[in-house]
């Protein structure tokens, strides 16, 4: 499935880790290297396979975890066929189960909507770490699981716009969010990105 279609399918799904469950309300699609069908210079896989990004090259439904700025654990779901890189970054969610546990992990959160708002906070609320890299998310026995709900067919319910904080392919409209969710994060364009309209 191509990256944007995969991102749309993951939007509204639920991720579970232990007692905490989070409804996914904001995602970003990422492609792969020039050899694949969805070249994306902003993706970690944009320059080819490395030990760090190997899971991005499939199969789909695997957990790709990485550190951002050396402190935040970011959570992705691989989405391409085996051998083809692509993934969906989970940018924000609403905690729907395990609120007390999530609050203990996110003591700085001011409101319920803040618990899993932003990719680093999403990972913290679910206590996902680098050791979870490569987890098969659709395995019923896995400690972290992704549960897909009905696909959202109302296009008016979904916001579409450029990805946050990337300096390459910065205008690509590969960020999706649920318009009615208070947990959606704010858009911030990278100061290193070219002028709007010059970085598709």
C-alpha cells in the first residue's frame, strides 16, 4: 500500500501497550530510497538501507522506533511490501485506556489531550523504547499491538497538510489528522526548509 493510503488507514486505529491504549489522531507518511516506488528524501530510508532503518524495508506492520534529539522515542508502523521502504509516523493520540498509568509516565502533561500529543509524548505515554524495535504489531501475543478500526471514509473529518519539521520535501501533503481531536499537535515548519511551494 502506498504511504499516504497507509497513513489514512492507520488514522483512527488503536495502539496498545500494557494497560495503556491510545487512539491515533495524527500521522505522517514517509517513503523510501530512490530505488523504490516512493522516493522520499525526508525519510530515514531516503538514502538506502542501514542497520538503523532496516525494519522500514518491510514487511508491513512492524514497529520502527528511533530516538529524536537523543531523548524522544518516536513510533512508526512499517507499511510497504517486504523489501520496499515506507512507514507511518504516529504523531499524536488520545489515551482511551490506562489514563492513570499514562499520567504517571507524562507528569508534565497539563491536560488529558497533552498526554500523547506529539511523537515523543506518544511514545512516552505507551512506554515504548528502542528495545521494542521490530515488534510485529498484528501478532496477538506481541506486547505492543495495533488494532485497525473501520476506515474513516468522511474526507471532511480528516485534515491534510505538510509534514512537521522536515527540511526536505517539506511541502508534500503527507500529514493527516482528525479535525475533531484536541490532541492534534501544532504545525511547525522547519526553519531549514525552502520557501513554501519550493520543496515538494
